[in-house]
């Protein structure tokens, strides 16, 4: 992405970023399902309270 630190105006910065995003090569498709690498939370037993 383009370096927009020097641009003070917000709308101008957005324009530069959008044009840079359009020019960039498209990202490759994922080789795995989204969220599949997230650590799963273990469920507490019914007898155990929350506190």
C-alpha cells in the first residue's frame, strides 16, 4: 500500500489509498477455511458454575 504519512488531508489520503489498492495484484484464495486455525474454547461441565 502507498505510504500516506506525508498527506495531512483525510479525503486526499483516502483517494491515494484507494487507487493504490486498485493497482495492487489480487490476493490469492485461501488454502484453508477462515477461522479454522482459531483455538477452540473448551466448554465447562454443567455442574461447574461460572464463578
